[in-house]
């Protein structure tokens, strides 16, 4: 529950599109205005603010410590986006029309007598990117915490593969059924149309573009503090990096070590985190406080496996250089999987071989996860793996990554779901720690040359281009941004399949479709499949900061 010591009052404004939208206003108690304003907008019904921060039940409660900001002299505004809660209109999430409605509310609030016209945005990251691209004159800063910028690539059709699991937890669990529970019909205001529209646009067409702030991020020239978390990488983290990269104003990037969806939600609810990171940002940009917040390093990030925060002048860090690891058919002897292949730093010879596997696998039970007779899950037995030898020294991989995979199929398309994991030696840590992942449907392999770099392919998703059976294709799979330390004696593992575990990857699971066939991954001299990861030099002395931004005080590891 987000506790506050004041009761809200409701305001409303007619948007440029004719919709009457509403918001709740919280003003500091026993203080005279006018006040700087923090405004957030979402489809999660402002009336539900009273619900507790419990991710497994209420993952949509993202208001943060409101009382902290009220005590610091900020007004707090919580808006229902058009077609949601008490706002009229058609629900069209993250559309430019929705962004313009938030714009209109911001400008309305700026002119009210309790507001001093200095507006910042807080909570509900999608809405922050979306409103900022419309450039409201009184919006002075945003601090988008954990949110995508490109709806198509970041979560709806990752690699061109349609999402399925997330729509159950988000669209139905957090929006539609919550409205129905409050007596608001699912079919009202077009809320029932959203899922059909998403699946009716499997390519990155004009409908998708209008619902992706990514394409207008370069219009944002106000100060931006983009905050992501490694634990939400499969959903939002790419958006925080892309947002930081493409906005034009003063900017900083912070990547927290929260390791799961639950830890990320708890982190945003933690008052100490806000006092250290967000409150100084708002104080400087909305109150003019000279607190040196802009003297912070441009990029700060939690290094997984080292459990410390590091910093850089930009992303990727300027001192990072690519390191290559090649797929090999040689047995690693470290795991029971479909192939137990190796991941090595020497280029393959003519005898490097290939790995073929057929699908669907009869032993899959929870996605690709299988179970032994005692009911214990095994996430690796029925997927293709390539594992490194034990590292002979500590090595840090921070930046971007890409898998160049030479692959063929007896079908006219092929899905690739790739996961990179750290295998810690510490018995107190999990057996494996996911550090990056990527997706690709081979028929979506065409790249945008203007946005593609050596370390980050950017796919067009503008057409379906089937593959020819049994022809070998060089495919490039973007790996999500990463930062992790492999200590001496530890290993790294690459997993490849055409589906994922319903246990380890939930809720970001994809539709399996009607796939039946055999795929082959080639790794020889003519087809040197490999991953490239940005690697940073290790300092001679340990100058990294103490552990921060991992878990709020008192929160146990998940």
C-alpha cells in the first residue's frame, strides 16, 4: 500500500482529441503552494493506489514513496490514461494519441493555482517516454524507471516472434480483469480490442510505429535519468538503454542490480533509493537546487557476479573491446544437454562439425523444461548448449553482444531463442545466472543498415522472407545489454532452442506456433558461429564502489 497523509481531489481536462481525462491530485499537507509537480499516467486505475506492492499479485502498483515527495514539497498527480479507469476515450496503449493526452494534462496542471508550472514525470515509464516525445512546454524532466521504448522489438515481437505469456500477466491480469473487478466492462472504451490489434500487426508497420516512442526519442531535449534493472532485461531494459542513447538533452543512465521482476518493483517502492537517486534529480531540475547531481558519471551500472557498481563515460563503455567465443562440437563434459558442446576462443577448423536437433521434443513439459522422476526440473537437458572451460582469470563483460550463428533448417523458417548464463562457483549463489538473451525468427533477418552496428544488429521487421530448406544462413542475433564478471574458475554457457522454459523465463514466454522439423547449427572453418561480447579491462586495484542498487534494505534475495 502506498500510504499518504492526505486525501486526493480529482481534476479533469478535455484533450485535443475530445476525450475527458481525469487525474487525482495530492498536495503537501499544511504547506502553501504553488508546488513543483510530479505526474504519472497509466491504465492501471488511479483508484487502485491503495493496493500493496506485491509483484506476484499486484505488479502494476508503481507509485513509489509518494509521502516522501509530499514531505519534500512536491504535488503528486496520478492520471488515468484515455479509455482506462475514470478517463473517457479509446484505450490505445503507448500510442502517440495517448502521449498527446498526457501532454494536454501536463499543460493543464501547469496552469492551476497550486502548481508553479514546473512539471516532472514519475513512475510508469512507458508514459514518460510517450509524453516526452510530444514535447510539452512545461515538462522539464523525466526519470523513466524500467520501461520499453520500442513496443514491437522490446516485448511484443522480440526478434519477430509473438509474445504470449506477458499478455496474460499484463493485459489480462493487470488491466482488463482489474477493470472488470471494479465494474468497468472489458469491452468498454475499446479495451477488448488491444490484443487483437497487437496480433493483427506482426510486422513493424505504421500502426506499430505510432505506438513506439523509439522513433521520436531524438525529439526529447529535456534532462533524462534513465533507470533500468538487470532483472527486467527481457521486458524493459533494452528500452532504457535505447532511450539513453537517442535522447538529445542532458542525460544519465543507471542500471540497478535488482535481479527479478519482484526486486525491481520493490526497489522503486524503496524510499532510500529515491532519496539517493531520484529526489536529488527532481530537486535540481524542478527546484533549482545546486546539489551536483549533474556531476555524477554519465553511466553507472551494477556488475553482476561482482555485486558492485561501476561507472563509464558512455554506453557501451569506451574502454570495452569485442571478445569472441566460438561454438564447438567438442564435448564440454559439464552438463547433460542435447549436445553438451563447447564455447572456446580458438576459431574452428574444418572438423568443427555441426549440431542438429529435432522438435518439438517429446520430453518438454513446461516449455523446454523437463522433470525427473522425483519431480525436479531440468532446464538444460533438452536444449542445445555450448559451455566454456573454466576461466583462467577474472574477466568482465560489459556492453553489447551479438551471436553470429550459421544455421540451416529443413523448414522454411526457424526460431532462435538464445540465453547466455554465468555459472558461479560460489555455493551460496544459484547454479546459473542469466546475464543476457536474444531472439530471432529467421524470416525477419533483414537488418536496417542505418541502425545496425558490428555489436548490435537492428532488424527491419518490414517483411517476411522465408529461408530455403537446407541452405546455410548467417544470422545475427542481438544480445541484450549486459555487465557481469566471470571469476577465475567459473564458466559461461550459451543455450539455443526454438522455445524457452515456462519456469525460468515467465512471464516473457512466446507462442510456440506449429513448428515441426530439424534445425542445424554449423560451427566449422567455413561457418564460424560465435558470440562477440564487449569486454572491459580489469583494474589493477579494485576501485569499484560498494554494493548498491541491488536490493532495498530488508528485502531478501528471491
